[in-house]
C-alpha cells in the first residue's frame, strides 16, 4: 500500500513538473514575439514599397499605421506590429495628401524652375501654374509625351507627383489661332471667325494684315493647330475681276 502511495505521489510530481515546463516554454515564446520597433517597421515598409516615410504611428491593437509617399501618390499602410505583414494599403485624396506632407515637411516651397527640373523626364513641358486653394496648394503642369498631353499635380514642397491624368484633345482658343496665323505669314491678326462644320474638324479663319498692306486669310485647324490654307485678298479680287 505504501509503495502505491509513493508511486502516485511521484507521478503527481512528474506531471506537475511537465506542465510547469510546458507553461514556461509557452510563456518564454510569447515574450519573444515582441512588437517590432518603429525603425524596423519603417524599414520593412521601404523594402516592400520604395518611397519616403511621412509619418508612422502605433495603435492599441498591435498595428502600425504608416503614411508613405510613393511615385503615384501618398498611401496609408496598415502593418501588423509583430509580423510586419501588410493588412491594408489605401491611397489618400489630393487635399489630405498635400496637408499631411506639409505638416511633415514644412520646408521652403519649391520654385517653378525646380519643379521643371524635377519633371523633365515626364515629357516636354507645355504649361505650369501654381494653384492656391482655401486649404490646399499645388503645382499643375501639362507635359507632352509621345504626342499625348498629360496633366500632373505636384506637391509644392517635395515635388512629388500626386496625380497624373491624360488630357483629351481640345479645341484651341481664338488667341492661339491668331498667334499661329501671325507667325505663319508674319503679320498682325485683324479679325477672326470660328467654324464648326459637320463634315470636317472645326477651324478658325484669321485675317492677317502684312507690313506691305496686303491681307491674308489663314485657316487654322482647331485641333491640330495646322495651317490648312492661305487666301490672299489680292487673289480674291483677281478672281472677281472679269472682262470689261
């Protein structure tokens, strides 16, 4: 009977010891799975998404929220604080993007020449303007690449491209048509009429006066800016003259 009690006691001690050992191993492994540091999370984000970190914050739910400037805009990235796995990625709106970037980078606003240099690889620059809105500001540039016009929205402090939009073909203005006609025949625009027939593309007829007092009527294509025809006033008068 005593031997049986001894065996039971020894078995109990062995089971307790085994459970204690397993519990310690679980406790030790849980301690080893500590959260990643802010620096480690930032490096993981850069490895996955080449860009610039704007802001990194940690929430109570073991999650890091990273605001990151990529080539196509600013994104909100949610990452697991322990594993570094990406839970979600979402692009911000233009207004919020500019505001967040300005909070992080209160450096001096870039000049137009600096912006031109920054986007020189995007195509031939046709126009650039600084746009100031109530709670937002940005540069708006139009470039021509492979015979396509592209509108770029750029952060005024970093020069990063916030948005890129392909521009549809549009009719040139009367001012543009006059400038084209004047340059073509080397004169001064006097009068302009716009025509939009159903069987051909729209065009302008620009009357241009030359230094030798001759007048020319220049037809300018409304889309391509091409000079289609030139009619001299003398030619029209000669055509109207008949035998007396």
